């Protein structure tokens, strides 16, 4: 069977906004609960083109990096839309 993919909700903060603990809570919980199953977090860091054009807050990306460091998951930044 195929590997199950896990998804966290799209973050709330826009590019120019700060990120709060609540904004990363779902991802933090997912990484904690599934730490033995999650090898990596994959995100388009500049523009998420799927489902609309979403520009992530640099603060959100820093927090995702911290969560991955704590959980031992790799962080893969994949810029498909921007090259």
C-alpha cells in the first residue's frame, strides 16, 4: 500500500504578519503525535501556488524550522512556483 500523507492546515499569517503559537499549534501537534511516522515536512516557502497564491510569513517559516529541529524531521523547501 502507499504511504499515507499527513497534512496540516494552511497557516493564517500573511507575509508581513507575525506568527503566534496558535498558528503553528496544529503542525506542532501533528509532529508530536506522529513523530515516529514523519520523516519530513515539505513546504513551498515563497509562494504556495496550489489552491491560490499564498505567501508565507518569514516568522512562520522560522517556527516550522524550529519544530522540525525539535522533532528530528527534515524540512524540505520546494519552490516549484518560483523556480
